[in-house]
């Protein structure tokens, strides 16, 4: 049976759909008949697929090779081309990615005031 | 979060560049730009001398002539395709720094955040053969008539993104527009009844 660790980040809301949880299947170092624990990380709103749709992809969470087969349809091109997934990749590449502070926003506004002219 | 392995999460055409992406922001300047331009306009291309307009706090149009990055999808930037081409203004970093109202450590921290691409609406573009250190603001987009754009663009293209540079742009653009709303954004969950 697959052990799954649910790890929620950005605790603004509790995911309500299965696919609210992105799947992180770490590399397995053990050669056993049990699959490694998977970590489900919530990136916030994601594509919402029903459980039926997920399982229609041929997945079974009791399958020992689940992490390998999960990785194909869920994190391949299908997901990577999705805006939400791109957004998640952004946080992987730039963990400190953030919005402007109010001071930075005022600073940029001030710059535009100097550069733009009323028509 | 995902450790050092983003490889499985990249589209197939970007996987060969996973090492470069993992090292980000190191060597960013070595892979963000394309070595050569193609004749077509591509999303992420930067053009000089683009007229930008926004509506200011008085409701008046304000205009500036700036370099701009094409944000429209590549398909929509081809002649006779999209009615408009959407662009984001390019800001010269040194000019921005010199005119900044931030000072001292606050300014240094801000510039560092910009150059490390840590601010969601700003994409830092490092110095190239044709551009100085610059930032692109995805928070101030402007649409320009496609007919005007194609008539004027001529030899105004000053830089084009590489395959992986374009992917990086998409990643930042997607994050800026699809990041989770603030916790205090109370959107009604009850949908309006449909029409006939």
C-alpha cells in the first residue's frame, strides 16, 4: 500500500478536489516491493479533475509502481503546458518569488510618472 | 521544495535545459537570449521605440516611447492574425535606479530582488549585445494595432529570447497572472443562474 504524506503549503484554503494536491514522488533509493512515500504539495488552485477523471487515466493508488505511472500523465506535457503548472514551476525556480511591496510599488509608479507624459 | 529535481516537471523541449534552470539565477545571461533572430515576430521579442499608453489617475491617457517586449502569443503577432499586439514596457535598470525614491539598503534590496527575478510582475533582462540591464513590467501592458506594429517594427527588434529564455518568460508571466488570490479576497462561490 502506498504511503502518502500530505503536505499543504499556502494554507489559505483547504484543497477540495483531489487534483488540488500536486504530486511529488521523490526518487526511490530503496529497492523493495513497496513504493516510496509520495508527498502531495498544494500550490493553491490547480486544474480540477474529478476522481473519476484521475482514475480514468489508469492510476491506482494501491499499485506499488504508482509513482512511476503517476508521473507520466500528471507531470508531463499535459501539466507543464498548463498555466497553473507553469505558475508552480515559477515557485520551484524562484522560491522567493513575491509581489512588490507597497514601497516598491510606489517607486515604480513614481518612475512612470517621470517617463510618461499626458497626451 | 522539490529538491533539485525539476526535470520531470519540464516539457520535453525544455528538459535539455534543466541544468541551466536549476542553477538560476547563475548564468541566466548565458541562456536567456537567442543567438539569432528569425524573420517572424516571436513572443518575448523586444522592439525599440514602441508607443506605450496607460490611463493615469486623472483618467487621462499618458504616453511614452519605450522599448517593449511582445507578450502576445507568437501566432497573434503574425501579420493579418491578431488585431492587436500586446507589449510590456522595458525599463532601463540604471535609469530606474537613478530616479528611484528608494534609498540606501532599501534600494539595494529592491534592485537585488529585481535582478534575481524575485518580483512577480518584473522580468529582469540582463545586458546583451544590444540592450542594457533592463526590467520588463508585466503589470503595465499596452495593446498596439497589429497593422501599425507590423508597419513600424522594421529593424526595430533589439533582442529575441532563446527557447529556454522564452519558457522562463512564460513561467514568470503565468505566475504573475495566475498566482493565488489574497486570503481576504472574498469571491462569491454561488454562481449566477444561467440564461435560456
